[in-house]
C-alpha cells in the first residue's frame, strides 16, 4: 500500500496526513501488508511540493507524479510484487492483470 502524500502550504493538514500515514503503516504491518510511507519522502520532494503549490495545493503536474512514480518503483514492496525483472516492462505478465 502506498500512503498519502503531503499537500502544499497547509501545515495543519500535513500534520493530520503525517499522523494518518503512521497509523496506516501500523495497520499494514499488523496485517503483513507492505507499506510505503510516501508522506515523509514527498514532503521534501521539490517537484511534488512546488507543482502542488502552483495548482490546487494537493495535486502536482507531471513532474510531481513522475517523482512519486520513481519512489514507488524503487520501493522493495513494489519490486517484489512485480518481480525483480521489472514487470511489466520485461514483456511478461507474471500472472498479474
């Protein structure tokens, strides 16, 4: 599971998102579900924060989502689910739709 990312220019909301992210991590851990805490990573991600601030405060443009995709792609939980060969880019579907 990928946790929620931060928003731009709303410290109170980010405090709630950070707390939620921590709680989601605990729940996932208790259930044996891999969890990526996107909040702390994206909070310091310049493209995510800059592009979100330029828009509605929550949703960046392509550069922000590209940065998030890179974080997810590097995450061991994603890599193990997709297989180390890099599914779907290796041409095999590994039984996943």
